[in-house]
C-alpha cells in the first residue's frame, strides 16, 4: 500500500516509521524543505525524535503533489492552524484521509475530518487517535490507539495498515467522539500542567482529570458523540497520558504557565506545536455555542487569552457552588 504522511513533525515521523515497519511504500512530506534535507542527510529527526534512525526505504519528499500522488492513504499530521490551507492543496485526492491532528477549527467549530469533508470532497475522512506519545511509538514501546470512520470497513482498513505487535489498533464508527476526545483532552492537560507548576499534589490532579473527563463528555455528546467513546482510548486513555507524562507538550506548557511564564514566550520557544493552545479558544467557543457548562475549559481560556492569574483561576474553580457529581 502507498501511504503518504503529510507533516514531518514528531507524530508524523513516528507514524511514517510504523507504516514503513509494516512493509508499506511510505513517503514523508514536510513544509520545510531545509528540514527535509537535513533528515535526508542524517536519516534521523533529532529535533523531534532524537536517536531514532530513519530507514533508507522511508522516502522524503518536499513537493506535496508528488508526495501524495496515487497514495491510497494520506495521513494528515499537520498543526490544526495550518490544516485547512494544506488540505485545500489536496482537493482532488480520493485517498483515505486519516487525520491524526487533535484540534478544533475556531471559526467553524469543525473537527479536522469536518474540515477534510470541505477541502478534500473526494477523499474518505478517517481519524487515528489515542494515548500515543510519538517518541514511545517510534521506539516501539507498546501502545494502543483507535481508528475511526463512519464506515466500519474503512476504519478496519486503517486498522489493518498500521496495526503491529507494539502498536495495537482498535476500530470505531464514532468519528466525532474519537476526534473530540483527542482534541479536548489537550485543554485539560494544560490545566494539569498548571497544577504541577503551582506545586499542587496528586489529589489535585486526580480530581482535575476526573472532572475534566466529565466536561469533555458533556461537550462531545452535545456535538453528537457517543458517551462511551470518552471513556475509551481517545478519551480517558489519551487524557491520562497527556495529563501525567513528562513527554506531554501540553502538560509542560501548562506547567510553565503555572510558574508564571507568558503563553507568548513559551510558544515562541517551542519546537513543536502546542495544540492545546488554539484548541482552548476553539473549545471555549464551542461550549458557548452549545450552551454547555465547562468550567475547567473556561478557566484555562481565561488564563491563556484573558491574562487571568493561575492561582485566581484555581480559586474560582474551587469556589463554585457544591453540586451533585455527574
């Protein structure tokens, strides 16, 4: 099978390695031709996946049209803020378009496969999501994720293409639930990082993760998701690893916010995209549109976009009226 991976960051490179190890014809595209030249010369993505060699059978291609030409599967691993512009350049593709980008478009409230339906009308939108830190996947550390499509046969096709002993893939037809679980957990992970930055303990983070999952479920269900999906790999599973792992960019971003750094300064120094930052804005807007109460998302939005002090945000969360657990 010919597979094109669009996006040469950590996650795109890791998935290109998974597909290559499964014996597929894989080409990796990146927007930065100079970066691709370095990868071609050194055969390692030291910036994103240090110490992981790129096999000679993994092709690198700076031209998007050539990279995706005749591809049966196109893996979309680009930042959510660039997702529409890049997928518009592939408008004639009839491939399985597998989004692995965990975001929500701000102005439309669409998930990434929702964007694909508009920009790649002949393609078949799918998603791959779950607790999958790129470095661990590249190292072959056991991981489980979920492939989603409204067509169960297409979800199984993605499952078959990427499944291997160290990369177990389940399938789902709840495309919106899988995508929203992956996107919304990044906002909660920022809040978890803030807890770390403020010096709070495990009790605090456990409470945050539990109530965060409740918010994720309320909002996702309002958008058409199945509640059980948010307790699965793309919901609770991804939420857990992103909130607790030292490898999580979103948790680390939140930790620095909790220690008093500004979002602008942190983003300027980041090598890879921090998807939780734009997703916070999108998720907050989506909750307002759907009239869903999401206090953690609201407080993260206030910290990142309104300059609210993290300690005040925590205080306001704790000062809310007592309620029955949902």
